[in-house]
C-alpha cells in the first residue's frame, strides 16, 4: 500500500473535515462575490437611475464581506490542517518525508480551493440575482438590471487566491515544522487549567468540583478557541450594531424627507424655463384630486454660488422677522442640524454685487424655509429690498420665481405631481439631461425615495446580518468538528466508566453552551458604545442600544434553544463511535 492509497483512505474516513473546509471557503467567497457583483453593477450604481441614498448603502456590506473573507479563510485553513495533525503524525512514523507531506497537502488544498472558488462564483451570481429580484419587485427600485461584470469575478478570484495561498503556506509550514513526537501525542490530553480556570476554582470551588467533567472539554486548545472567541464576538458586535442602526435610520430617513420638504411641491421658473401659468398647474392638480391650500410665488436671483432673496418677501411669506438694512445681508443655511450628517456651515462675510457694490454680513441663521430644488444654488443670502432691485436690474436673465405649493393631503398627490412634471417637460422642450436641472421637487417623491432607501437598508442589513450569523456559527462549528475525534475518545472513556446518555448530553450541552453563548453576550456588550455614537447623531443613541439589546437577547435565546438539538446530534455521533470502538475492544479480547 502506497502513501497515495493511505491518503485516499484518510479522505474517506475523514470526509466531513474536507466537506466542512470546503463549505467554509464556499460561504465566505460566495458572500464577497455577491456584494462585488452588486457594487460593480452600472445600472444600480448610476445615480441618475437609482437614488444614491439607496445605492451607497452597499459599500458597508461590501467592506464587511471583504474583511470577513480575509479573516475567516485563514482560521478555517488553520482548523482544517490542525485536524490533520494526528493523521500526518502516523504518516511520518511510516516514513513519509516532509516534502511528500507538503506536496500531498498542497494537492488537497488546490483541489478544494479551485472547486470552492468555481462554485462560489456561481453561488455569488445567484445571490446577487436574487438580491436584485427582491429590490426590483419587493422594494420597487426601478431601472436596475442584472449585468455580467468581469471585474467583480476577477477581483474575487484574485483576493481569494491570495488569502488562501498565504493561509496555507503559514499553517502548512507550521505543521511541517512540528516534531513528530508532538504530532503523535494524545490530542485529548487536558491542558493546564490556566489563569481563568484557577480564578474560577478559587471563586466557586464547589461549582467547579461538580462540573469537573464538563470543564475537561472546555480547557483544551485555548489558543485556537481564543482566536475564534474574539472573531465570533466581533461578528456578533457588528451584527447587533447594524441592527441598532437599521432601527433608527429608517424613521430618520422618513423624518429627513419631510423636514427638507416643508412645501409639498416646488418648481422654479428661471432662465426662460418652466414659464407656465399657475392656473394651468392648479387645474392639473385639481383634475387629479389634489386640493391646494396655498401657493407662494417667491422672487429670487441666483448666480453660480448664491440665491439672493428679498427680506420683505421672506418675512411676509414665511413669518420671519429679519431686519436687514441696505448694504447688508444674512447668511441662510437650510439644514436640519439633527439629521445625522455633518454640515459645512461656513458663512460669507462679504459679497460683491453689481460690479463693485459690496455687502456686509449681519449674521447667520440655520432654518429650512423652502424645499431643496435643483434650480436653487447651494448657498442663500437674504438681502434688503433696495439691493435686490438694483441687483435684478443689473443681472438680466438670472431672476426667477419659485412657486411653492401647499396641499391639503400630500400623501395622495403623487399622480398629480407626476402630471405636472410631464407638463413642465413638454413646455420646456429639453432633453432628459437638460430637463433634470429644471425638474420640480415634491414632498411625496422625497418621502417615497426615503421609504425605498429605508426598506432597502432593512433588507440589506437583514441579508448581511443573516449571513454573518451563519458565518459565526460556522466559525465555532468548524473548530468543534476539528475536535470531533478527540472528543469521541473522551466520550468513549466516559461511557466505559458508566456515564449514561442523559448525562452525556448534559455534559455536551454545557460544553457547547460555553462555546456559543459567550461570543453572543460579549459581542452584544461590545456593540453598545459604537451603536450609541452612530445613532446619537440622530438623537437616538439610547434607542440604538435598546434595539441592540433586544436583538442580542433574541439571538442568545435562539442559540440556547439550538444548543440542545446540536448536542443531541453530537452525542449520537459519539455513540456510534463508541459502538465501533467497543466492538474492536471485545474482538481483541476474544
């Protein structure tokens, strides 16, 4: 029998190890490939097709999937090679050289990696297709089409190849450098109790004495489990933090849409465009069942930088009390300072109009008076009526009228707003790109865009959180699987000492409880601080923490319920191993 024959037998006997390593590579790579395909889709990332408040949400999960791939694959490779130590210890004792062992391991990893990458690219494509299907038909995001993007597949293949190659070289090199005597040691030998175990023994001696058998499972492989605990806790922390963000951002999006659109519809007649009769617009709205309560026509002048507004019109139409003398102006910033975004509020101290006439600032006000409309400039200055008239006489063609409409029920105004928009487009006779500058803005459209953005965010984060929770389970499960043979021998010994099935399941439940629950609890606690500061910009920091606590509790309870079933399945495997080992024992006796 050759070493190749022995390797084939090892593959059959320990096929679950190969299968688990393959699934770990497949899941992490498919996740990254999915977001790579989405983020490189030209129709989805085109701001003229999909609102940027929706498409920009994809960058965070894309980054998280890349980080997860970089960290998860080396851990999976380390667990897979660690589970092969005893097998190669036997092979070394039979005369296999380190070069042959390395070549054998390399061949196995190449086959597994190539298969995992090929299937992951297909799986990632299917996931991205389902992703677009949901956002098109469930969230109603129009204009998006699935596209084949070679860049996404190339980037996925290159990143995966580099990570797997580095992980294999480091872990296989460490395996080859280990002494044969170390490889052949009994893997189920309990390690030293360590500082934590010593502290627990002193803190609760009776508890530790009654749970001596259960802790014998937990005290092994402290370094490997320590790494997994840290990574699993971080995954849970990110998942809980994203949950808190989703709960607070969705209502914040809707509130921002309403606060930045105090008027239900706004269009501006300027530069010879949108020069339509207000009566015609009212007739269109009335035909679509929209009742108009108020119409304000605000004169303004704009240049490349500023909107200039007359103070008398502002005070009369918006109920303000600004006192601005001739030669002065007031900086008006139309921001909601509690919208969660940073605003670059830099007031202007002096402006020059009409060639050489200078105006001086008399202060700054931050207050939303009218909607954000594409025909308005970024900055607004309120000036004296006399200065406004002089500026209007000197600047020809830059004076406009902003038409502000207030409806009785803006939620039912979408059909009327759309028909008014079409009417303006027909009157302007401009192509689509030129017309974008003169489009009307409406509260109902802003609200619907914000609603779609919030729904997309909820779906996206639920998608990411679900995959991350699955990855956290695989991270811990893979290490438990790597210790399966070792724990099987321990269970066999305990059964020979008389331990019954019920007691064995209880021990395994205790072991699995200490494997799965601590990362969930620690991760939830770690998420409190970042979740608070991320949501406090919206004034909802406490709500973010409460949402994270609720999700963390639900997740922990769910894991706790699953542990029982998981332990029972694990006990059945060990029971079959005990029967096989016991049969061999009696055969040797007789």
